[in-house]
């Protein structure tokens, strides 16, 4: 792998680490100051590729510019309340857990969580404490992508498939609901920014590894087929009277 490729992977991982921090916990004064000093998000390695992405970057920059340093307590309280509504108590109906989006009954801790745990383990990555944050959480999936990018070898097609079948599939709906329902410009813009960044990463993987982005319909069919097969594999064996001896 060339030096340029290694540098690109490291830069993309750095981008992800910055996004992870913002989704991982609520904003505080030190983080706001650091974001302003870094001219976030203009320093991200993946620059906007179209007008939609450029608008998402501009919205984050504007939201940060509106926050003084040090920030006022009222502003921090509003950001904390918004963070809780999005990531902790599901007030917006936009769960950061994949199972909620893919399970027929919208239940947590379903098959996607266990599938992701297996994917992480195969890559030598695991949740620090899955009891406090399950494996299918948004932050865990972004952490995993960063981990893969920092590894010695990157399977571009496998990474593309991961995005297609996991975070890249449900996150656009999450981002739209957050952007429309949250109360602070920063978290609305962060959701949009993360969406366009993930899409740009996926397109970059296509450019480098020739793995075209499937349509939404194709991704839905692939995921539904996978979940149906998994349900069939774990379906319980039912006793049938008369089939295995006498019944009474």
C-alpha cells in the first residue's frame, strides 16, 4: 500500500474520530473552543462534493459561530437537553441504535446488534462496555470504521458492504428526523454533516475499489433477505403431536 493511501486512510480516520466525539457526548465549553480553533468542519479531509454537502458544512460552521467562547450556561443547557432528546431518551423517535430501525417491532438488542458484534470481533474491535452502549449504536459503528481505516490492510469492498447494510442504510432516516425535530442548529447540522460525510466516504470507496453504491431498493432487499435467513436459522423447533411418538 502506498504512502499516499496510508495518509488518506489516516486522514479519514481522523475525520471519523472528530464526528465520533460530537455524537458520543454532549458539547462542553472546551470542545466548542477546540472546534472553533480547528475551523471545524472546514478542516475535514473529505471536503464537500456537491451543493448539499457544502450547505451541511456551512450550517455547522454557522451554528458554531453563533456560540460564544466561553458559552453561556443557557446555551450549554439547551445543547445538553437536545443531546439527551436525540441520543438518550428517544424523544424525537430517532434512535441511535440500528436494531430499532431494522427490527419489525422496533425493538432494541435484536439481531443487528449481534451481527455487528461478530463483525467487530472479526476485526479485533469490541465495545468497551456493551452494557452501557450496545454494539449497534451509531457511535460504535463510526468507531469501527475508524478502527478499520487504521488497520494494516483495508478491504474496501467489505467496508463498502458494511456501510450499505448498516450505518449507511438507516442513518439517513435518523439524520432527517433529527434535523427536522431537534431544537438546536448545531445538532441539526451535525446530523446533516455526518450524513453527507458518510455518503462521500462510500462514493470514495467506489472510486478506489470499484464497488458501486446500490440503490435504496437493492439495499432494502439485501437486508430483508439477510434478516429472513437469520430468522429461519434461529427459528425454534416446534413439537408436532404424533410425529415423534405418542401424543397425549
